[in-house]
């Protein structure tokens, strides 16, 4: 009996050791220590930005727009972003998906009431633009209520997106985050152009 | 001097067998210093084991026709010279050639030292000391290599071997009486040698892949990795007292050892995080298994078999061919898995950067740095810290950036850990196969 027990002692001890180690590891998430899985881009994602003004607005637009584009292309947001960051020509489907995605982002933000008023964007646009001095003074003199009555942010943004040469813009991306910077520049210019047009109409 | 002869020979045995995996932690440094490819640098490891595995038996046969002390001294001198050549190698091709020569000298030294140690200490003590020195050398090799690489350089691994081997040459020549080798009477012990080969292949996963995961995957220093993997030899030392306490049969001991190695490798395949402490328990299982199996199997393969040197040659051959088979199976698996891990890792990084609580400008700066780093480090794990340093963020943004950097590092560690999973599981399967060779019923002889 004691010989039999002695023969079983080491195997039993080994079974307990291996079982214990594997159980503890599995209990603490062993086997699931893997890179973060990309979320489904077709599920509405809350987007936030630490930036203010036009920079914050364009960041939110890009984040929602890329999600929408990825959803329509059937890829993850991250895969699309990484692909756009690579050099090379963009397909028609990618360009159109991104344009539609950005437009959808504008409409979604408008519905949510998260689009800023046009007057909130004017000062920042003027600060970063190299405008004729008289034109700049004239625009700054327009009361906010008049600016907001004359310009609807969603209209300006939708026109900007429609006019954007997205293929050229995407071809010049140094990396994925440049999309933000280039779109920001386009939005700033669009706000100024729209205001200058209205001003000329008034004159 | 007389009393130092046998210990010096035992040290030589440990050195030669340590060389099997001693360069594992130095491979990244060698790759960089000698401007080699990953494939070339793997041959620094493979060449030694392959030559040692293939030459061991012919080397043992050579001892039939030569004075063992002379041939041993020649082997040890060749090993010392080749070690010095490894240290001064200026190209990867030269280093690989030197490693082949080192293995050739090592094979002669190993077989010769067995004969000389038996002459010095007697059959029982001599064989036991030879087996123990070999197991210790195998287990301690990666640790010693890592510490030397971190403290001095990869060349130091080879330099430190030279004086010991040089001292062992006169020690070998000083052995007075070497009994004549008896004629070949016994066939090689197939089963213990097969188990040894399979276990050596499995242990490649523990000794080679784990250090790669620690250094290349988790970005730990060679010294930190060396200290971490020291759990294996320490646990191996605890195996003998454990066996004495439980008093199992030799077959049970070996079977349990195989099971523990399989369990430890399975544990390494399911690590819950990249914290070093999580590797301790699985490594302890592997170490216990190593301590229960390797010396016992070597003794079984050699026990009462003559000529002793021939059977020693078979065990050395089985072990090192096993290592090469392990490398041949595991290397393509983990390199392909590392390649496959890049895409999910990049997507995880992109996701975290996009959603990071940083300003858009800072996200752009960080993304640019990360893009550059990923491009420069193609095929290797990138150093994300440089990308954050290059971003030159405002002090108010640094806490959020530091949190993002930690999260990104975790993603890389998770991707690397996932990439090694299949290889560790294959290692565990090899250990279970070894267990099968132990418990499989043998052929019954007719009464």
C-alpha cells in the first residue's frame, strides 16, 4: 500500500502543480492577453476632442467620417486609417466613401446639436488667415447674430466637403493624422470665403 | 593541481553544453554588431547544435583508436581556440565557422572528459558528475550569456570560456591511468535517447523562445531576462531533493518530468500579462521537469552499456539533434506568427492614438513619430518611447501621453505574447510526445 502511495505521490503532486498554475493563469486572463480588437465601425461611437474651435470640429468630423467610410467599405476604422497612411493611389470607392462619411458626420453633428455656430469659428479663421487688412476689419465688424443668420455651419461644411479634392488630399498624406490638419485648413478657408462672399454681396 | 583535474574537466563539460544556448540572449547584439540578418544570426545557434549533434557519435568512435587523454586535450584545445576565434569574429560567416569548430572540439571534449572523469573518480561518481555538469551547463547557459552580454558584451561570452578550457588541457593530459576501451557490446538505448531528443526539442521553446520573448517582445534588458530565466536552473536543482522525498520509480520520475515540462510550456503559452512574475511558475515547472528528466534519461541511456563513450556520444547526439529539430520546427512558426502579429498590433495602436485624450495637434505629432518608428523597425518590435520624445508635447499633455505610451506598450507586449503562443504550445506537444515514449508499452520478450 505504501509503495503504491509512494508511486502515486509524485504524479499527484505534478498534476496539482500544473493544474494549479494553469488555473490561476486562466483565472487572471491567461489566453486572452491579446492586442485590442478593433470595434465595429458601423456601431455609433461617441467621439470627443480635447481641442477647441476649428481644430476640435475637424477632429470630430474626421473621427465620425472615417468610421462611416470604414463601415461602408466593410473594413475597420483602423485598417482604413492605416491604409490611407500608406503611399499610393486611392480607389474611387475609398474617395467616395470618405466624402460620404464626412458629409454624414456633418449631418449627425447637426442633428446632435454639436456643431458650433459660424460666429464661433470666424475669429479663429481670421487669426490664421492672411487676408486683406480692410477685408479682415470689415468681417470682424459684422455682429455675431448677422454672421450666424448669414452662414449655417452645416452648409459651409457640406459645401467644403463637396468641393474638396479628396483624391489629391489623400495622395499627399504624410501619415494618417494629416487628414485632420488638411481638412482643418480647408474648413478655415471655407468659413472665410463664405463670409467674404456675403460681405461682397452686402456691399 | 591534482585535485583540480576532475573539477576542471567537469567545468569543461558544463561549458560545452552551456554553449548550446549561451548565445540566445546575445543574438540581438550579434545581429546589430555584425550587421547580419535574423536568418543568419539563427545559424550561430543552429550550427553549434547541428555539428555537435552529428559529430558526437563519430567523435566517440574515434576514441577507440586513440589515447583518450591526448584526444580529449586536442578537443579541449580546439574548443578553447574556437571560442577565442568566436570572440574576435568580424563577420557573421566567420562567427558561424568558428561555432562549427567550437562544436567539433566540444564533441571530442565531452566524450573525452567522460572517460577521464571516470578514470579520476571511478565509474559511478565519474558518470554522475559528467551528467550533472551537462544538465547544469544546459540550464545555466542562457542566464550566464545574458548577464555577460549586458555587463560587458556578447564577445565576453566566448572570452570567459577560454581560460577555463586552457586550464583543462593540462588537466586532461595529467590524468594518469585511462582504462582501455572495451569492445562494443551494447546497442544504443533507443527509447531514452528518443525521449531525450524530444525533450531537448521541447526545451528549446523554454530556453530559446522565452528569452526572445522577454528581450525582443517585452523589451527587457538581457540582464533582466537572464535573471528571470534563472528560475529554470534553480527549480532544476530542487528536483533531486523532491524525487528523493517521494521516491518514485525512474520511469515515473521521467514521465512526471515530461508532464511538468509540457505543463510549464502550456503555462508560458497563456501568460495573463507581460509582468515578469507571471513567467516564474511556468518556468519553475519546466525547471523541475528538466531536473527530473535529463540526468535520469542520460543515465538510463548509458547505464551498463559499453563502450561508455559510444553511448555518451549517442546521448549528446540525441540532445543536440533534438535542439536543432526544435529550432527547425519552432523558428518558422514564431517568425510567421510575429509577422502576422504586426497588423493587429498596428490597428490597436491606431485605435488608441485616435481615441487618446490628447489635442488633435498632439495626436498628429505622436502619430508621425510612431509612423517613423514603425517604418525604421520593420520586422522588429519598435521602441515607442522615441516617438513620444520626438513629439515634444506640452507639459500639460505629458500625463495623458505617458498613459497612452503605457497602453501602446501593453498592446505591443500583448501582440508579441500572442505571437509566441503557438510555439510554446508546440513545445508542450513535443514534451507530451516525449511522455508518450516513456509510457508506451515496450516489446515483451518471449519467455
